[in-house]
C-alpha cells in the first residue's frame, strides 16, 4: 500500500508529470530536463529523485553522466495500468507537446552536465 501511495503522490505534481513526459520520450540527463522545462538544477534533480524513489525512473551512470529513463519493467510488475494512463493523458496535452519540442533542441552540456543529482 505504501508504494502505491508514494507513486500516486509522485504523480500529483505538475513538474513531475512534465518531467515524466520527457523521460517517456527518451533517456535524459538533468541539464536536458532543465532546458526543456526551463527550471533550475535543484528543482530538476529534486523531482527526478522523487520519480526515481517512487519507482517510475531508473538511473544509469555513463562516466560522469547521470541518465534517467522510465523503468517500464518495474512499473509493469507493480502497477501495469498506471504508466499507460499517464502516457495517454499526456499524449495530446499542449504543454506536454511543447515540452517534448523543447527537449528535441536540448543539449548535454559539459562533462557530466551540471553535476550528479
């Protein structure tokens, strides 16, 4: 029960939903999220951490880079319909579409981006 509460709380924030929308598109580092959502490094890292702790994201280290992607295997095992519902809800959302467009232009900056969250 506590895992479900943590997952639904993670989805109750606009920034985290917008961030999840980006990571559903492709693997992202913190600096790409910052550029796409026009938010600070602290805010991006804090919200990535919340989604990671709720089981939505997995973290992969590549040298100095911290790369986040959707943990579909874990989500399918625990809450198979939750991630699909989020994907459907964001699919035709105007803000989500604008965020995805900005993500296409985002770049990974410098060694390890802005540091590890």
